[in-house]
C-alpha cells in the first residue's frame, strides 16, 4: 500500500518551492513510516533548493523533524508503531571500520530507506539528507529514528535532527568544553547559539559571542553568552584576547565557515587551545595559514560533522535536559508555520529575522 501526502518539493534549481502530491510506500525491511508532527526550516534545505549540494532535482525538502512511527518493516526492533521519535540523517551501519572500533558517531557507511518516494506522476524524489520531512508522512531507514520522551514538544526537539545538534555537539563532543573553560563562538545563528548553549551546559565560565548583527548578539545572551563582540566594530581576535586575560579562548568555534572567520578562530585561541569548524564552507573556498603558526601554537584544529553526535546516545540525554528546564530548546523556535509557508520562511532566514521557522502539522 502507498500513502498519498502533501509535501514541499524543490522542482528546479533556484525556483520557489511548491506543495506537491507525494507517494510514500509502506515500509520494507529495515524501514519505518513516520507521521511527521514538526519540521524545522534549515539552511541546508535552502542549499538544496539553490543546487548547492547536488543537481539531483526534484528534491523532497525537510529533515529537522520529530513525529510518531506509524509502521515498521521486517526486521525492525529498535522502534515500534506509536513511538515518538526524532529523525536523524545518519543511520549507522554497525559494520564499517569506525563502528567496529567503537566509534559509530563516525560511521563511514550510513544509510537511508531503500525504497523511493515519488511525485504522483512517478518522478523519483531525492529526499533532503535522506529524510524529506516537509510532509504529513515520510519513509526513512529505521536507524534514522531515535525514540525520545513523548512529553517533549515536537517543534523543539525536532531541531536536534540537524542544526541545534550540530552546535551543541560542536561544543560538547568535538570541542570537549569542560568546567571552567573559556569559549568563543563566531557566528550566532541557530548553530552558533546552540554551541553557546552547549558550552554553558558543559560548565564554561566565559562564553564570548561574535557576530556582525547586534540583534543576534542579544539572542546569544539568552543562550548563555557572558560577553558579546560586534566584529563590524571591533577586531574579534583582540576582543577575545582582552576578555581572556590576554591569552585567547580555550575553545573557539567557527559557526560561519569562511576562511576569514576560520583565521579569526585560529588566532583567537589560547596556546594549545582548540578550534572547531562547524560552519559549512563552499567548495571553492581555500585557507592559507603560516605552517609555523600551526606548529607553534599547538592544540587541535577540528571539524565537527553533525556535532560528532550519536543520536541513540545524545538525543534522549538532551531531551531529558530539555524536560528538566536545563536546555531551552523552545528558544530556538522563532515561529511555527504551515507547509505552504516554507518559501516565505526562506526569505526570513535570508534576512536574519529568525533562528528557526518550524512547520507544524
């Protein structure tokens, strides 16, 4: 049996998205059918629409989602119909060299549903990050579903599916922020603010937010920033050093992903400090640093892919912190919208008016 649902699709490069009829198959072996309750509008969806990820149009957009499992295929044991789940785009294989070494968060063979979702005329869709959740239902690999506390708000916890987890994990997992650390975060959008929240949770005592927009810097304070720096007006490297006794921060997180912000992060860290790149660069970008400085400053230069998270480990823990009032995921939800308002949400994102617009079904 197939399910006919409404979903948001990018039919062609650079064109506005449209609401289309989508055919979703029943789950096969290892798959799950999920009734979507909420899905965040992420920059990655916009990158798909603009052709910045691949040219496999049409794309079925949406991936920061939470919902309820409606049906599962043969062999699925980790989730069952009725389970409230957060979706993730990295279902680990359990058999690659990373998984076998006990590091499944680095799995090199993540997978998605094998069956294809299509438009009503049979055109095969490319689901964004292997999910496609701007719709009433979607089909995913069962490993992309992580069961969490059903009392949590779908609009809030669904954001762990991408951007918020990327930021939290950049601080807590990749950066290894711990009690008493000083942390600087360059770029205070959704990912950067999540990194600030993660640093706060981990016990950092100095958290410096850097951005060019005073409005975003005010948002950053809400998530735990102790100091703010407008880098249009002040040299951020000097400001971070001034705020850390002249030394630089223990951990500097680049949530922008441009050569100029990475250089700022590199020189704003303390000797033997850590730089974490979580902002996503574009293919043409290159970076040049004096090799002697790389050697002489020591420490670590790290990239954080999806916050180095393991959903089965991290999602339930973070949802528990949210339910305890220790992690304000609700603060990331700037507005809730309907499926036919995704294109307008992209415009608000461009203008920097929202942290996250969230589609609620």
